């Protein structure tokens, strides 16, 4: 052994190591000094390798295999590591191995095993684990009880979760929060609210859980009330409220909350930027991103994906390209998520070549990157190339998902490839066991309608296992208009598609499309009736919107609008152009 070196000092270094490189240096000392079977020291290295911010679970499992007498601490660390990195099957396999080799399971084992069962939605296995907890005698441990409550709630079995909660006499805040969150995750607002009101000495985490539950259920006003009633708020409280407000599309309200927040972290920026993108406030999202960069903060993946998506929706190719260069300068590797976002952005902004270059740079291509490129070719009218990519993807062994089939059906629709589209639709279920959703049926209805196979489209809608929605109706009516075909409203709703009577037309697009269809066919009584229905239901036509990127600034315009600060000058210039073209009377 090295002079001045002791087992105790080595163990303390292993226990307190702060990086994987340091852990490996300590491990080298262990090997050099022939003390590999010192369980406490090696178990500490296993623990750090399995549970550090950048874990090396391969090394941890190798070290565990070398130990002659593995400790429960070493096993627990590996089970925890696999559970926390979303590999619950591996976690459970090590739990089974732990049971075979007989280092006694302790109260630290079962919370991680219960979490693994919850991630796997392994109901019967979870009940068996619960049974072992009862046999060993850990049923009174508060952490185990909380983990079991979470597990059963994840299974959707809130009754059993509540039984465990009610049987517990000494309830800590973790147990209360687990039960309240369990109800909220299952969409059971009333029992969650009842328990929230009964809970004594509520902490900020409990308020956060209740507020987050309201947000998930779309109850923004209730969430705001909880937020305003909090005597103490932490950064999670502010981030939850900022994100929810941004996602509702309330730009000014979200900005005010962001400005009022006493503390901000990268998650705060992510909440408002991602929220604006999700609520289609793309310009606001880009503006907040610029403010973030001005503070010299490094964006995470969620922020970058949101910003790239905003550029895609605005058609802001120059800004999207700048973000791409920024990612490369930061040295961020293009994984499947970032790469797919960039492919989508370039394709939607009209630069298909840029999308292909990004695809080629992605090292390990998964279904997301393949799907993004297939869809990019589809929207550019390169349908045969999209189908060729789909075939290549299958040959490479990448399994398509439901979104892939939407992209492929879209390609078939653009090219009028009816037979190919039908075959793809059939293979989705028969080969890949993917049940068609309303989006897939909409694509097929669009394909048939474009090809003037309207009776076949109607028959398909009648045979669907779900009711049609507004998007599907729009695809059908577009086919009617394209081919000069029509039924009166009463015929379409009553005789042809009676299930349309149950249709929730929450948007204006289908109403407007049907009204325009009747107008093009000079069925003015039907037009008047449709407009009357729209007025009675308070449906308003959403004005068209376009945008243009000038000198790295995106300008948005609404049809007939005057909100742009330069609208007066723009209209003056348009009138001058009309006059020079002899169109001033239009």
C-alpha cells in the first residue's frame, strides 16, 4: 500500500468523489493496492458511478459483478441508477438478482423498485413487491408507503393508494403530497382538492402540486388562485405559473409574471419560451430567446427546440439558420430531437437541401429524424423520394411510428397515389400493429377526395371506429369544392353522414369552408343558413396570417389588419402600386 494511505482515507475519498474521472482514479488505487474486495470502498464507487449526474452504469454493473459479497447499498445504487435513467426493466432485473444472492433488501430498496414497476405499468409485479414489503415488515416505513401510493396512482388504482394513505397514522408531507398528486395525475380533481383542504401545515411543495394539477387539467384560473394564496413561493411556483400563462397565449400577463419573479433559473426561461411556442405566439418566443442570450445564459435543449419550431412556423429561415450555427458553436451534438427539429425547420422554410444536410450529420438516426425528412419531401411535392426514404428506413431496421405514417400518407395524397396510400394505410395495422387514428383517416379521406373518389371517402368515414372531427370534414369538403360536387347541408348531415350531428366544430375553419363551398356552387340559401349557424354559436372566422423575415426581424400581418406599426405606410405603398398598375378601383 502507498505510504500514508489508509483504508479509511480511501473510503472517504470514494464516498465524497465529485466526478467520474476522480472515481476512476480512486478505483485505480484500489486495484493497485490489492484491496478490491473492500466492500465499503468499492460500493461507494459503484454508488457514484450509478447515481452521478452523468452516470456510468456499465462500470457500476461490472464492479458489482467483481464483488465477492455485494452489499445492499451497492445493489440499491444500481437499481436507483437504472430507474432514474428510465431503464426500469434493468432496475427490476437487478432487484431479482439481489433477491437470489441474498443481500437483504432494506428500506432503501423498495422505493426505487416501486418506481420501476410504475414506469413499466407492471400492475401484478407491483402488487408482488407490495406483498414482499408486508412480509419483510417494512410496511410502516414512510418513504416506502409514499412510493407505494405513487405506484398505485400511476397504475390508476387510486382506491388502493388511498387505503395505504388512510392506514398510515403518522402521515408526513411526502405522503400527503403523493396522494394529492396521485389524484391529480388521474384527473380526479375533487378528491385531490378535498385532501388539499384537509392537509395540515401545508408546505410550498403541496401548493405547487395542487397548482400543477390544475394546470394539467386546463384550470388556469384555479391555478392562479392557488398561486395568489401562497404565503411563500419558490422558483417552481413561479415557473409553473409563468409556463401555464404563456401556454394560454396571454403574452403580456406571462411577461409580467416573468418580470415579477424574484428568482429565475434556466427552467424559468424555458417555461416562457416553450409556453409561447406551444400557444403559437412564435414572435414572442423569439423575442424572449433574444433577451435570454443578452444575459449570456446557455440555453438547454427544450429552449432550442422551441425556438427552432417558432422559426419553422414563421418561415424565418435566416433566424433558424442562425440558431443552427449557434448550436454548432456551442459544441452541442445533434441528437435525434434537435436534429429532427432542424430538419423540420429547414423543410418548412423552403430549404430542403439544408434539411438533407442536417439529416446526413446526425450520427444515430432514429424514427424522428427519418420521419422529419420524409415529411419534408412530402410537403415539397417530392412524393416518390418520400416513399423511397420510407422504404430505406424500413430496410435499415428503424420501426416507423404513427407520425411516420401520417407523413407517408401525406406524400401519397400530394402525388395522388391512391393505391399506394391504401396499401400503406393497410400495412400500418397489419404489419406494425399501429391502429389508425383520426389523423390517419383524415389523410386517407384527403387522398380519396383529391382523386374524386368522394363516395369511397364517404364510405370510409361511415366505417371509421370513431366520429369524424373538423379536420376530416375539411378534407372531405375540399374535395367537394375541387370537383364541383355538393350535397345540401341537410343531406350531408342527415342522409350521408348522420354521425356529423355529433361533431364538435370548435373552430371556424370547417364552417367557413362549407359556407364558401356553397357560395361557389351558388347555393345561397345554404350559405345564409351556414352563416346563421356560425353567428348563433359565436363562431368567428380567424383572419389569415402571414409573416416575412427582413433583416433578422419577423414581421407578422393579419388579413385586412392594421396592427403593424408601419401599416399606414404599407397601405400607401400598396395603393401607389395599384394605381401604377391601373388597379386602383379594386
